[in-house]
C-alpha cells in the first residue's frame, strides 16, 4: 500500500447512496446528482480528465460500481475512511449534514491530502471471493456461539429441539464454506504461495491463514509499521507535558485483530521464538494482555515479511 506521487488539479467529491450519488466538481463548482447505475457512472467517468482525483467513502459496497467505472476510464480514485472524513468536516466547524456538504468536503479532503492518500486498486477477483466467504463464515460462527449460549441458558429446554436444528444447519454451512475456501486457495497460485508462506509461522493455522489473506490483502506490500497499524496493533502514545500515559492500540481492522488474538494464544505456548518473547515481557512486569498484544503485533509483522519475501517459497 503506497501513497500516490502525482499532483492532481481537479477533485471530484462523490457522496454515495444506494440509489444515487451526489457529485461535486472542484473545477466548475457545480453539484449534480446521478443514478448509482453502471451506465450513468460510466458517462461520469469518461467526462473526467487525467488531472482528476475522485474521492468517495466506503458505504457498504454501494461505492463499488463507481470505483469500477472510474478505474475502467483511467481516473484516479481514493476510497476514504468515513471516520477521517467526518473529523475533517468537523475541523471546519461545520455542524450541518447533507449530501452536498459531504460531496464538497470529500473533494476538499482530496485536494488537501492528495499526496498521502492511497489510490484505489481494483481487488483481485479471487481475493474478493475469499473475503466474502471468510466474512460469511465469521457471521455463521458468531450465530453458532449465540445459539449455543441460548441453548445452555436456564429455561431453554422448551426450545432446545428448535435450536439443535438451527445448530445442525449452521454446522453444515460452516463445513461447506471451509471446503470452498480451501478449494479457492488451492486453485489460485498467488493465494497458494501466500498461504504457504503464512503457514510457516507456528500458531497460524488454516482458518487464520484464510482470514489474513482475505482481510489484509495488502500483506507483503507494507512496511512493519503500516502492517501493525492496519491490523489495529500499533501502540499510540498518550503524552502531554510531563505526563506520559499508557500507550494503547486503536484503529485498524478489528476483524483482523480478533483473528490474530486466538493465533497469538497458540503461538505464545507452542512457537518457541514467540513463547520466549512472551515470557520475557511477562517477566519484565507486563500484563498478560499487553504481552499477548505484543505477540499479535510481532505475528502480523512476520506474516507481512514472509509474504514479501515469497521467493523463498517458489
């Protein structure tokens, strides 16, 4: 994940909705509304020039057609973090909320921060499919835990038969997804190579491997600090004057953090290098959760390096 170096002179802010998109053009100062349909989006994209940077927010997938149209037309685009854009708007003292305000703010966000924004790249189809399956599996696992807890709760005897049928269905679907994920990785050479690199790390099993490949496709292209930050495992300072507060991890992708937590628990016991690292932290007075978080951070840094140096697994 690298930042772009080209300097743009025209910025297109796109506030994406399910049915329509409000567009602000910094060159003309005009605000227009177009349908969120492939044909309309293609017309918008071809009307732009090479000096344009289009900026939109992640909106649950409704921005996918817009990004596809822009990339097909050769227009640079950035998909912004909604939290960052919201903070950017508030920094100007703007308290109102409308599609037009958001579209203008997205264009201004692109203009002021263009040199540090990563340009959107279309995901590899296999990665997108893997991500869909991994996230669906996670949802099914969460449902299974919820129903298992409900079945074990006092007074649940009357619905146990119903819950058992649901659990049987969930187990079958999870098993089916596991097989589909394994097949997808096996049939894709890039995924197979990356999976082989990850599996060399003791503590990372098949499910963690699939999750990392799906949820952090940037692995292998980052530096160690970027990898830790993207996984939500970078410790952020809390310092003011003479006070140096407790550093905490925040931000990043919580789903990656959840996956790594279980892997780190295994690694802290069975990976000789990471177990020694964990033990040193405990002996130095670190809390167990802090030491485990440090193991998680080291694991994602190692994972990034293993995929980056993939030639060793050719």
